[in-house]
C-alpha cells in the first residue's frame, strides 16, 4: 500500500514535470534550439504575479493568470531578442549564449520585484480526501487534471488545426514549409509563446503545491525540464510527457526509500544511464543524425 501511495504521489508530481519537459521539447524539436532562459522566464512570471497580486487583489486565480501571462511575455521577449536574429542553423550556439545572458537579466528583474529570498505563493484551496486507504491531496489532483487538459489542448492544436500542420511542417523542413507559404519566423514566435504558456501553468502548479518561491526556482525548473526531455526523448513531445512522469516516480520512490538527500543523486544516475544506453532518450530520435530535425512522436 505504501508503494501505491508513493506511486500516486509520483504521478501527480510528474505531471508538472511533463509540462516543463514539453516546453523544452517544443522549442528543441521544432526549432533545434535550447532556451537557457526558460527557468528565468518562469521565475519572472511568478515574481510578477506575487508583486501584482496585493495591488490587484485577484487571489489565487489572479496569481494563476498573471503567472501564465508573465511567463508568456518573458518567453516572447527572449525569442525576439535572442532567437529571431539568429534563425539560421549556424546561429544555434549564438542564440543559446544570448539566452544565457537574458537569463541573468530576468533573474535580476525578479530579484528587484521580490527583494526577500523566500516569498509565500498562494495556491488554490482544494480539500484533501481518502480513497480507500490512499490519501489524495486535492491540490495535486487538480494539478494533475490541469496538466492532462493542457497536454490534450496542445495535441488538438498540433494535430487538428492548420496552425499545427504548419508547425509540424516546419519541424520536418523549414525550407519546404517556407516555400509552401508558412511564415517560419512568426511560427517560431508562436512556438515560444506556447512553451511559455505551458511553463507558466507548470510554474503555478509547482509553486502553489510548495507554497513559496525562491530565487533558485528558475535554475531548478530549467534542470527538471531538461532532465524530463532527455529521459523521454530529445525532441519528442510524447517522450517529454513520459520523461516527466518517470522523473516524478523515480524521485518520490527514491525519496521514500533512501531519503530526500539521495533523491537528486538517483535522478542524476538515471540520466547517466539513459545517455549511455539510449542517448536520444526513450522515445527520441538518434542524435547522431545531424542532417535532420528532431521529430515529435505524440
């Protein structure tokens, strides 16, 4: 029964990791870019929400909305400043280095919005309940449902709309998509917005579950998103979801069996094994194929 309880908790936590991994997989799988400022965007959105909430008085739902909008705006800023000017394939390294510089900038802005190191973050109040002998946290169950809805909406957008068709065409061949009439630079902007919205949802759920935010949240969320994408598959959307769930399960079981101090060590060990056995991830492409773009396998 303890293992079932731990597994349930791991799936709940893993659903938020899945959204972080999806945000990275969207940008990398379609644009072949790594946005190092991703976590800083999440920290900025959360800091902006905490700063504005006392002024606006919108409560937890206001925090939810402002966090998403703040992360989306910061992501758009990063894309326009760092990635749009270096859209060619040879500019990938330059764009990544530029995003690191913007990471520092956004971290400084966040520290000015929240001068204290630790700030309370108000979550949605949902009652807990028992399901037989299993204890279920109401907020985690709500977060799991929100994550599932977010993933479903992303799937419908990518596979049931013309915009999604253009995005998938760009992932396969930007040159061909451009010849067919797709505005590839603006599609890149939209992809960053989508990644920012998913990241904003994940940031709110994680912070509301923890009840506080610190300046280290940006680095932490960048690490979790990258690990989820690496485990599940570099450039694979379904792989990012799978990687996030696996990461949540591994962390909770490692913490329960070995203690919290060994949790990250087990995570690093898992990433090490994945990189040795299957460098492209469980559902990813083979990374030695440098002449093709990563394809998602949702």
